[in-house]
C-alpha cells in the first residue's frame, strides 16, 4: 500500500496504518486500512474537525471512505467528530451509548469548559451518532487483505468505558488515553484510578514486549514506557 500520509500531515506507523495528532488538545486519530475497509480510531473534537479528517482520508485513499469507527472513550476530543462519518459502522465499549445519550449534556459542557466554541460543541452534540456495536469483551474486525483489528475492552480506568485496538500484523496497539506520553495521564471525575494499573497490564498482555503503543496524546512508545507508566500510576493512586 503506497499512501502519502505526510502530504496530509499524518504520521505513517506501518504499511496502511497512520495517525494524526490533532491541534489544540493533541488527541490522536488513527486510520487502519485493509483491502476492503478502513477503520478510524477516534474522530476529533468537533464536526468541523471530523469533516476535515474525512476529506483527508478520502483524498489519501483515492476516494475510499471510512467504513468502521472505533471510539476509545467518551471524552469530547475523541468523539465529537463522529457524525461527519455517516454510513460508517461505529464500535464502542458497552455503556458508551449512555454517555452519548443521558450523559451528552455533561460531555457538551466539558467540551466548552476545555475550550471548544459553544456553537461547535452544541452542533456536534445535536447530531451525535450512537454506537451501532457495543463491545463487552473483544471484537475482531476483518478489513480485508489479511488486515484485522481486534477491539478490546480495557477499562474502566482513564474513563468508565476504555477501548483499545490491536493490529496484529503491524504489532501496534492503539491505546486511547490509557497511555499518555505528552503529559501525565489525566484522571478526571469518570476515572477509576484503582483499576488503571490493571488496565495497563491488559495492554501489555495484548501487545507483548515488542509492540509499539500509540498513546491518546503524545509520541509512540514501547512496552517499557507502558510498564513505567503503570508503576507510576500504581504509586500515584496507592494501588499495587
Ligand atoms: Zn480522555
């Protein structure tokens, strides 16, 4: 697959896998491309950002569209662009549908508190698309041409509903905000700090020692970094 990631400001992670670090909050969106499908992991902080990502992806893939979306967790900078991808099948941890319905106003307010313009936050909340597929343990998606993505539940930890994506042929694990490189891991009111170290054990089990781990914010890291972050979180929250 010869894709010109850099031309669109994306970072190539492996053949047919790339990611972009979005402006302002530095949230990662990743794209995993197979012969028949393309999965987007997270969608940005607004419809405008989602639409920009959609345009870039279609140009990058010569007109092909995103067919699958996986949402790492229900924080505004990872989910509010979702409605720009009408037609894609959306996957999320079971329970996310609650945050995107009953919890939507809280999500919208948090986006505004963090600096999303009020009109953009409201527009995204108005037409939010709820997940079509709710994952309770693991779910494997075949994108064609030998490319599979395993979506696995890893929370609650950073949030109530944390989901990661393992790409076995590329030995890449998309971690969402369970791992952060550009700053300390953020534990807000919906975090479950006591279980966070165990979530990182699960990630290390999935990826193993040789994988590359793609944080929700920051540069790609290795297993050693994840282990160190696990120990730091355990110390910070007083758990083993
Ligand atoms: Zn988050």
